């Protein structure tokens, strides 16, 4: 076939597979089934059974039996497998994965042994006339056992994720067990290949695979996360071309996939581990995950699963003998896998309802069995009839698994622990701080600078947020002095982060990293007189929050020019920390007893979230203060619903903050004052309580001078406690100050 013709056919194949898979997937979703079911059915309709029978010439023109043409489509499908496992790993909650270790191992082991024995029994009972080579019955029997035993992690991962069960604890058990299934399956297959090719067991090859995989997993989980983070940070901070981080992620995935392939295990394990390591990396995963997901769902997923259906020739089912063999194979596979997984779940400590759901979820073969059957066909261990029976079994179990799993989960109640975890994850999906993937700290050597460094460490602690300390000093020429000051600020961040990590570990809030994993802190220097350009040059590297700590903090009735310029150089959320009272001395690292004003606005909600996080990390306390304006003086300024039911609205505002405290494991004390000057109420509360920090969630106003509202100005002038102004919006016009991506400080 000419090169131009093969490319044209390849493009036509992609268009047909994409269109058919998308339309059929859309139809299945409209009737409550996952899109993957429709994509497999689209493949059956486009395959030899339907399109090949109705329009044979068209089918042969579209899908010619040419090795070169088939290799092009197979390459797209294999890349789709890698990307599917990559994104699945990125969405896997490793803490739940670790907690599911015992049931996952029990489910996998029992779920492999029972159906494997069923398959071997079927192979032993088959008449010689149904075997390709009766003298090699053992090899055929082992291939049948393997085909029945192994769940397809690719199908399981996609269906569990598409049905919305990936975050459920049982969903994580199913995924973990499927990964173990796939890993064990390829090791078992390597043993069978040794028998088929050499007539003897290759002990050296099996030992190489088992030990290699164990070493690979141990090193990946022990050192891989920090290595992947450093590679991503280098790519983000150094490379200036568009989508450089996507290229870096794909290279990491490809290298790990090649490594597992060298170890004698299928490359899907390497792609999944790459996704897990990237998902645990504390930066960039949110936006990159969205970009990768669009590529996978839009292109690779429809092509891959439509191709699975395309391999099936259901016309062979017209022969009664073959039909009964196929039905028996489907029955043995389904019953054996379900019973094995159910028994394993019970041994692993799952409830009967959870074990039932696991049994339903593990009963999907899909592409793994297609690959196993293809290898068996190539080696002569299977004939075309047995091959079609195995592929039919794989497709039927794959199509039956989604409705069974949905039905099982609908009858599976959530435990209180699981409900609390899901609520925390839902909160984090909406919250402000979890979206901060990198933290930039611009400080000088003043007490406020030290306090800001301490606050940064506390905020970075729970999620191990990478932090860059930008030391601003008036004497730029004294580089040695600047470096020492930066090291001091960095040490303050690390000390506070270590203390905060202990608090997170003690309360169980941190689900993203272990308590011993330190925060990555980078120190850089800059000049005070060019703070705006220095911060702007650093900002393009992708920071979610700027924390400012400089003195003098105030000048006249507002902020000092240096703070204004620093904030204007950052096109994103920022916070200003000002040390007063005990935070100016040796008690700077004492527990923070925070007073935060709340009003129900997004700005006050984000300020309250920061206040709760700081109190949690420092083992302090939080008081949420709501002040309603005097109705005689300010009714025209109140919201309509607040004017009708001010107390009910105030209760709702305070209750929202107390619920945030519950998610962090800290009690929030609510105070409601329905009348009086907001300024006087706040000052009075600061004076009579144990509070050593006032947090205000504010919004910047337009103008050359940084102005965060009247209350912020009053507290800047009169409050005796330390202050933290949290502004989740950039200064108006700050983005205009942002330099090109390749500029430097």
C-alpha cells in the first residue's frame, strides 16, 4: 500500500472510530450506562460481524488486513492505554490506597486463584477436537486459566472513574486489586510463555520480573515523589515554551513505562505509578490533569475501546457447539471472579455489601484478555474459535460490569469515616488554600518578615506546599548578607512547616503526604527598591499566593509604598502579615489564637479558611466574629435577606465557618454582635480575648495607593495584635505589570 494511501486510510479510520465511539457513548450515557459500553458496541457494529457482513468491500477498504495499517491504529490504542492509566494514577488517593492494602491483596489473590482453577478445569475437560494442538493441552489450559483470572485494570479504572465511584473506599479497593491483578497476570503470563516457547519454566526470567517489580515499587514510593516534583519544578521554572510541563509529564510516563517493560511486566504498571507520583506532587497537577483529561477523553479513549469491539466476530456464535462453549466460558469467568473477589473481600475485612460490590467491580476483563488471547493465538495455544470465545467473554463481562457495579453501590451505605473524607475532599475542591500549589513569600529581616515566614510555614504544612522565600533587602550589593537573611527566613518556614505537619498528622487532616515529608523551600534574593519588578519576574513561574512581610508596614493612613509595590507586582491572591505584640519577640512561634471577621462574602470566607488553617497548624484557636450593622444607621446597606432575618443570616455565616473548622479538626467559637460600630466591636473583642492575631478577608480597591477597605485601614492604624490581611483577588491592574515568561529578576 502506498504511503499516501495508508495515511489517508488511517485518518479515515480515526474519523470513523471517533465518530462511532462518541455517538454510541453519548447514547449509552443518556440511558444511564458509561460511555465505554457504547464505544465497545460501536466497535462491534463497525467490525466484521455487522459492517463486514452488510458491506464487505467497504469494510475491507476501511480496515484492510495490512500489518502496516493495523500497526498505526494499534499505536494510537497503546498510547491511549498509557494515558488512561496515567490520569487514573493522578486521581488515586494514595492514603486510601494504603489503607486498602489488606483487602486489596486478599481480593486480588483470591480473585485470581478461583477463576484460574475454573479456567484450568475447563481446559482439562475440553475434547481433543476443540484444541488446536491436543498434545499441548497444558499450555492451552494455562492460557484459559489466565484469561479467566485477570481483571483489566484499564477497563476497571475507567468504569469506576466514569461511574463516580473512584473516590469511594470500595472503589479504591477495586482499583488497587485490579492493579495487583494486572501485575500478577503479566508475571504469570511470562511463566506460561516460558513453557510455551521452551517447554520448561524460565525460573530466572520469573525471578527477574518479581524482584524487579518489587524494587521498582519500593524505590518509586520512597523517592519518586520528590524526584518527580523536582523535575516538574525545573520544567516549570526553566522552560519557557508553551505546554512544556505536558511534555515533561509525558516523558516521565514513557520512561517509567519502558522501565517496567524492561523488568518483564506490562508497561501499564509504569504509567500508573507515574500518575500516582505526579498526583502526589504538590504542584501543577490540577491544571495539567484537566488538560490531559481532555486529550484522553476526546481522542484516545473512543479509539481504544471501539477497537476492542472491532476485534470481535460474533458471527461465529451461530455454531451451537461454539455458542455453548462461549456461554460456559462467560459463566465460569463471571462466577469464578465474583466468588473469588467476594471471599477475598470478606477475608480482607470488608462487609458483605462491600465484598459484593468488589465482586461486581472485578468482573471485567476487557483489553487484558484480548492481549492474552492474541498472544495465545500467535503461539498456537489457541485456535480462532477459542480466541473469539475469550474475546466475547471479555466484551460481555466488560459490558455487564457497569450496571452490576452501579446496582451494588446503590445498596452500599457510606460509613461515617468515608462520609467525612468525601466531605473534606468536596470542601477542598471548592476551597481557596488547596488551590495554592506554590507559595511565594516576599519578606525582609524585620519582625514582620519573620512572622510572615512563620505564617507561610504553617500554611504550607498540611499539603507540603512548595515555598519560595524572596528576601528583599535595601543593600543589594551585600550578597553574602542577603543570602544569610534568606537562609534565616527559609529556616523559619521549615520550622513552622515541621510543627504544622505534626499537627496535621495528629488530626489526620493531611491526606496528601506523610508527616515526615518536609516542605520544599527555595531561597532567592532581591532589592527592596525594585520589589515590584522582582516579584513580577518570579510570579510567572506559577504561584497561587504571595505572602508579604516587610517594615515599615504603614505610612500615614495606609500601607507603606514597599508593600503596595510588592502587591502590585503579583497578578494573583496575596496576604500581608504585620507583627505586633508578642509576635515581635521570642514568642513569634507561639500558638495562634485567631480572631477572624466574617460577613458571608467570598473574601471573608477565604480569610476565615486561612484563619482556621493557621490555628490548626499552630495548635491554637479560632473565634469567628460576625458584626451586624446598626439597623437605624445602615439598613440601606444591608442585604435584603439580612434585613428581614439578620439573626438567621448571621447564624448561617458563622455556622459555615464552624463547619470548616470541623474539617480541619478544630473547634471554632462563633460570636455574633448585631449592633454597634464594626471597628469598635472588633477592637473590643481583641482587648478582652486571648487573641494574638486578627485575620481579615478583604478585597482591594482601585487606585495608586493600596486600599483594602475602611475596616482594614482602621485595624492597620489601631489594632494592637498582629494582623493578616488575606486578599484572594489581585490588585487591580497587577496583571499589566507581569513580565514575559522568559524575563528574570
